[in-house]
């Protein structure tokens, strides 16, 4: 029998017989490791420990101490849910049940359940976990598999697609339950220490809106109950910070069924925050030598065919027929910027050329994936595109990363960094890719940034550096990015005249400091729990007259503070109620104005952290606010330490 080479994580090569399983290799390394093997990671893919190895591969053995163990455990938890569901609702038809970053979900059909039904299903799942069923793999002939699912068109669809080339196919059984599945799974249901069902939503089979609507049940699982309890507490706190809830409470934005899904409407309070964000990033861009441009919302689709986006994005584009010509709402801003560059003649002395635009784009996401501002149909990107000589790549990327880091520091945001390298399908020669990757990595090293290398995860047109925001649940959201592009200049035949008087091809750099305004707004809302820094807050100061007799003096104070966003609470409420409302509205500063303040010509200041100071000089307060806002401090500081 022939052999194959297995390369272990430390780089050690190991010769094994072709067809050996992941578990066989583990025993070859050592009997203890073999006994502890749960699954394997073969060339980056998590597989069952019984998976055969037919070619030279890189292999990592997964045990209960591995990062991947939680994925395996949650996959098994999905099966526990499915078994509990069918005990409670035998008529339920199962479709797919993968693990996710937060837990698992299972899509089901043929049964009408809501969140009130989850408690009973969860109780049945607890019984299954207590019964500690062995989870066993069984190989089944395809014909037998089809017979087992003669009443389940979804599983038959899987047999005809994903498992089309497999015979036999793998099933996993636990007690009376069986499910078509590739694995991997833990040894028994009893390994699940903490299990919870979280929520229900709708989903489409295969994610296609024309297909049947399914019920999606989300859950999570952990090795211990303590870990589950910690997760549920984090989730509870995160729900309190949900940007959709805060957005409604603070009148920031709304998404109305009449106007359309995924199309946010920003109310005056929300627009004030957006304006501050736009002004901030515009200042950074101008200071860095960018010129502002503007492009239309719609283009002839010839542009998208020229750029290559049409073939990749056509299913996600909003298309229009105008006088027998096809137009499309733009899914990206970059082709417009490339066209602007193309309109002019450039010398090597002119480069780099830097454009920026707050450009609205449109992508037709699946309705089931739309959620508040995190995923929308219409969103705005603080887009920047640079056209540079190859020798300018490193310095321009370094300058861009500097701006991104300053931005993240301004908002005091947590983030992670990924460096994505050349994918299998790409454009451009080996030499330019190798040099570009080296230049990007040199910037990360020079900035002493912790990063993870995502091998083969770059765009087809170039490598990239991605910054991701981390929320209260530990989920990561796309944020700032720096991407090199060798494809767009080629497609648009972009050139500049070099020192040798010959035409040369520039390199295009895509960059965003926020990502999209919508997602950044979401992150900030939850990060600050709606308590935006004074420079961002839609209402910076609220004046609270003790009685109607003090309103005229409040109007004088408001006029003196007219450089700020100030309002007067003139409803005939008690002072206590006015303070409580301002606190609930998350206003940074409240000024209580009564007869004493009016007589002394001062104000009493209270901040949203319930710190107070009386007899405050108005000029001193105004000077402080000017400094606090100019410095873009992330918290109210006037009463700090008092």
C-alpha cells in the first residue's frame, strides 16, 4: 500500500499508509493522543476522526483541549436539539444543523412552533444529555439513505447535491435518533455540560427566497454549565445594549415595512451623529491629502461588467431597465473612482492620487439576513481609493494604517486584525503578489500590531489588512480595511507616464476608516450603550428650569451656548422628573436653573453619571465644553473626581 505525508502543526512530516484515518494518525503519534482524539483539521477543514487521508495534507489533531472542540460539541448539541424536537413533534422534518460562532442552529419544516415552545424542547434535550447516549457513526448505502428519507425532500436534496459523489454516506446515531451528517461529533451526549435554546427566526431553504420558508431555532452549548451561565449573562447585557432597542429609545433610526426592508431612515438625532462622524473622517482625509469626489447612485451595467463586479455581484444587485438599457444601483464605489482617474493624464510625479467619498451603495441581501444596521440593503461606505506607483505601496499603506489606528483610538474601540494573503484564484504575477504581501506585513510589524494571518483569504485582486470590531458577545464585525488591487487598473487600462516616458500601471489601494457608517453606528451605539461622547451626542446639554418663571433665563443661557446642541425642557414637570427623563435620554449634561441660579447669574451642572456641582460660572462651563468637544473625549469630564 502506498503512503502519504502528513505534516503536523510543528512542521514535522509523518509518513502514513494512504487511507489512514485521522484517528489512526493520532495513534501513530502516541496512544494517549489517539485515545483523546475527537476530530481533525485537515488542510484547514474540521473533519471527523474517521475521515480517511488519501493525499499529502497538513493535519492537526483535535482533542477536548483544542479551540475547535467547542465547534464539535455544538455540532453534537444541534443533534441533541433535533432529537428532542422529534420526541416532542414527531412530524417535524429536519434540514441542516451546523455549528456557529455563538452556538448552533437547526432549520426545520413541517411543524409550527414559537419561542414559548422552546422550554419543553429544552427540557427534553436535558433528558437526552443526562441519558449520555453514545454518538456513533454509521456508513449507509445511498439507496438505503434515500429510503430513510422518503418523506423528507430536504435530506434527499442534500443526498443529490453535497453528498452526490458519496456512496456510502455517513449517518450519526444517538439512542433512537439518526441524522445524515458528515460530522464531526463528540463521543456522547453527556459531554454537553451546558445547553440552551435561544430564539427562533425564519429562514429560506438554501438561502433562496423562492424556496420554502423554514423555522430556524438557535441554541448554544458549552462543556460546563458555568460557561453557559457566563455566556447567557453576557448575552443579557448585550441585549440591553442592542442598537435596535437604543435606536428606538433615542429616536436615532427606524426601518419601516412600508419603505422597505434593510433601508434605514435616520431621524434628526441619528443624522446629527452621522454628520459628526462624516465631519471627523472628512477632516482626517483632507489632512492626509485626499480629494473629495462624488459618484451617482446608479450606473449603466457596462461599468460593472468592465470592473468585473457584474459577474460576481449580479445576483445581489438592484437592476433597472431604462429605455431598453440595463442600469444598476451601485454595489461598490471603486469603479466610479477608477473612471474619474481614467479621465485624466497622469505623470509619475502626480502619484499618489487619493480620492474619498461617503458613497451610498446597495446590495440585495437575503431578507432573513437583514438585522437592524448590522446588515442592510442600503449603506454608506467612507470609501477611499489611492492610485500609487508600486514603490509607494508601503508608505501609503503605513500612512493609512496610522489613520485607522488614530480613528480606533478616538472611539476607544476593541478590535482584531487579520492579514489575508493570496487566494488560489487571483490576478497578477507571483513577483508583485510576493512584494505586496511583504509590504503589508512589514507595515503590521512596524506598527507592532498583533495580527492573525488568514492564508488564502485575500481578495482575488490583492492582499489586504482587515480590522474587525468585537462586540459585547465577542462577535466580530467587519470594520476598517486596507486592500491592494492589481485587477481594477488592468480592467480600466489605467496608466501614468513614468520617468522613462513609458506608460506604467498604477496599483489601486482600497481603504475605509469605518467600513460602513451603518455598521459603525451600530458598533458605537452598543459600545457606548447610547451614552455617546459629548462631541457625538445628538443633544449635548439640556436646560431644566425649576419653574416656568425660570424659562426666560434658560433661553438666555441657551443663546450663550448656541455653539452646542442645547435644548430647554419646558414641560410642566417636577425637577426630579425632568432629571430622570434627561438621564433616560442619555444627555451628557443637564443644567438645573432655579431662582438661586438666576439671581447669581450661574448654573448648576449635573452629568449623566449623576455628579453635581452648583454655582458654576457659565463662561467656565462653555470653555470646558469647547475643549472637551475639540479633543473628542470619550466621556463627560467636567465633574470628574468631584
